[in-house]
């Protein structure tokens, strides 16, 4: 097979949903045409080739873990009891013990897909999530009805809300799930499934070019890997094929798609269409065997989805400062807990050149300044906001 990266100069022209690739050659065999469908629908012999059920399962598992970190459960006898550390660990690490039986025994696990992208990943970050579960079950649960204060876990209430925090003022359901937005969802999309280490692993490129399907499936391995990236964003949509501005995503669930929609509706109108179009065109390019177009669309997705993390980090840090100034400590700590999780997520961003906007060391240094909400300094938060806006061009 000819390698068009070495012999072709590829010029891209995209008109609405149509992209035509023409080449500086008179050889018609070197003309590759990629047409993006109106929606994310791809068929082979009249049967859909799109599959990402595993991603939907993991997103639903995250929702259930989030609920376990802020509520009690019926133990079967009608009594309401808090989840234990062992129970939440089983959900997170083993994909087991969920009240919804459909989430058990699937082989799908959240922890193993957290900070685990083939282009990045760090087991030390996985351990940070383990520590939050342990902190919640050991310290927050035991002080659920007590009054929280500096260094004392318990319930914190102001005129706007009540929250349950550890001794440092962290609302752990928020720090945990916002950290997973980057640690699982974004990382799996931009540092794993859209990467050559997944898409082109082994014989996947040749198999895709030759139309060799995965064993017993109606799709090639490369098609499936791209769909899995798509699933970590849109996996809880009722109709993923219409996940565009014409029929806007509902922002289902507690993870990336929820905040992706918020950014589209506020900080960055149009990002929803940009990312959805890139997913469609990149998938169509895989079907056509045009890997330069595929990779160009992957970069669009990496850059834009990473901005969601940057914008929300800034929003929540600023939100904390304004809410504290208004005298609403519980509301401020709630916002800062969300900000803490999004700052954890910054290490999983991708600038389009496969570099994070912030390294793990830089992120951990910021988190250290947020270790105790009771003593956090506005000057540190203002500095973080400036750094994030500057590095991420937001």
C-alpha cells in the first residue's frame, strides 16, 4: 500500500459536511474523498458499525459512585446505611456491588480506566481517588450530623445550601467526580482512544485499510476505538446520532458531557458543533482510509475538549471567591471542591501536540495550595486563574 504521507501533498477543503481531499498529482488513484454524514451514523451492509456500550456502562457506574459518596443506601432490610469503604472501593475498582444489577459483572471498571491513557497515565493519581474514598468513609460519614469547623469534619450550612465536608472543608463527592471528568473521561478520549497507540496498534491500520473486521463484529478495530472515544463523551445521550446543535446534547450524567454543554451555553458557544463535526469527519475518514484527515480531526477534539477543563477550573475558583465575599461559606466550599476536582483534571488535558497544559507536578503544587479550604488564600487562587487562562488561551 502506498504511503500518502511520504508521496502526497494533501490539501483539505471542507464545505458544510463535505470534505474533498485533492492531491498535486495527475494520478486519480491518489484522490481520496471523505464525506461526513449528517449524523454519527455509520453502516456496513445496512447494519450499524457504531459500538460503545462499555463506555456507557462506566459513565453509569460513575453516577452510582457519586451517589454513594453523598447519600445512604437501603441495605435490603429497609434500613438506610452509609456505604462502607469496601463497598465503594468494590464499585470503583472492581465494577461490583452496585444497587443497579445491570452495572455488575460487566467486566467494566472505572479505576482501571482512570489516569490510564496509553499516551499518559499515572498510578499515583489513581491512588489519590482511593484516598478520597477512604477519607469520606472514615471521616465525613462519622461526623455527618456534627457541625463542621476548621479542622473538624461535619455539616456546613449557610443561607444557600448545606454540605458535608472533611476537616479541610472538602466536599468529597465533588472533588472525586470532577477529578474523574479529566482522570477518566477526558484522558480516555484525548490520551488514549484518539491516539496512534490505540488507533494504529499492531495491524489495526492495515486491517482497517483492507476492511478486515474485528472477530465476530461488524466493525474494524480502528472504527471501534474511535467510537469508544465518542462514547466517553456522548455515551449517556438518548440519541447520540443527533448530538449536535440541531438537537443539542442534554448533558446527561455527572461527567464530561454535562460540563461540555455548560461551556457551549456560556464560555464557548459553538464548541458542541465543532467537536461533534470532528468526531463525524474523523470517523468517516477512518472508513475512507484517510488517516491524515482522521488525525487532524482528533487534534480538534483534543484541543477543544481540554478547554472545558480549563474554563470550569477558572469558573469555580472565581465562584469560590465571590461566594466567600458574600459570606456564604458552604456555597463557597462547594464551588472550591468542584474547582479542586477540575484542577486535578488539568493534567489530562491535551494541547493538540500530545502535551498536557499542566504536568502532574504542576497540578499537585496547585492542589497543595488547596489542601485546607479554611486557610486558602485568594492571592493563590487569583494566580492559578491567571496561569490557567494564559496557558490554555481561554
